[in-house]
C-alpha cells in the first residue's frame, strides 16, 4: 500500500536500518507505555511495515506525530498479504532509507508476523534495531512469580480438547521435571473455555498465572494452584489474557 507524499526522508550512503517500533498493548494511558525515543525515531521515517495501515496511523497519533500521513509509504503484513510480495517490503532499506516495523500491539516479531521480515533483513545485511517497549508476555512472566530463568512461549495451544489434553500433559511433565514456566495465549473470546479446560486437565498442584488486560484499566495478574482456581471465577470479559503454568 502506498500513501503518497510530503516530508521526504533523505537516503543514506549505505543500507538503511530496520527499526522495530513497539506499540502500546492497551488503550489505557498509552503514553506511559511508549518510550519517548520511539516517537523520536518514528518522526524521521517515511517507510513503514505494519499489520494494518489504520492501526499504524493511530500509533503515530499516540506518539503525537501530526497528520496528515500522506507522505508515508506503508506495506501491510497480515494474513491477507501475498507472501510473494514480502521480499519487496525491504527495498527502501537497500536504497539507503530507514524503515519502521510496527505491530498492532506490543513488540514486533514476538507473537507477530513481523518476524519473517526481520529474518529477511538479516539475510540482506540490513541492520535491525529493536527499541524498548511493552510485551504482555514478559510483563506477565515478571509478575507471575514463576521461573523467569527457564521459560517457553508456546503461542496458541490446540483447540481440539483431545489434542489440548495431550499438549498440556507434555508441558506439565516439563514443568515438574525441569521447572520450566510455559506461557501461552488464546483468542479473547475463547479465554473462558480455555480456562475451564486447564482446570479440567491440569494437576491441582500446578501453578497457573492469569495475566488479564495487562497495562489496561482492568489489569489482573494472579497466580494460584489449579486446585485453588477451581474455587474461583475470574472475569475475563473477552480481554487479552496471558496464561502461564509453572511450579
């Protein structure tokens, strides 16, 4: 997608850099979630890769970068993107222009399609520059009290109950044997179902952390044994949630 032109970024004499620009992870007090340096970098860029152009414009507005944004060139990377077009996304860096990679929420490349672009940048000899920003995955782990020396992010677990049960057994064995903390997420509208299945199939002694609406106005981060959770009824309210099991 190309959104045509005004303030133009000057090309460098060498390859440009790919900046990884973290986005806020909730709409609550977004300014405190974003390091001011992110805005300093974004103001100097004319080329962006993002999941959705609409969300990128909202991100720039949160950084107090004034509109209009009609001078920007934007490539969208999501489930509708033609995979054959992705190699072209980095062409500006090869011509000496810096680019920004922005996720819809959180840190680019972490539980995010931008990882493919980052890998490609390394292959093309483009310097990758990650900037500091919020990650619900790490914030949940930090606040969980579970093992932060050895942990694994598992993305989305299987939806079929039989497959989920098998996966949970394997994760729980690793929890007991190696002390690993296992982190995973679920689509918000399926949180309650996932929670019910965790209570059904996990050992009552296993510790389970729920990180609900992290950095939002309904934030709840709480760790209990599964047996204790069976006496509780947390309010997910279709909010983003990070699940962690550990010991």
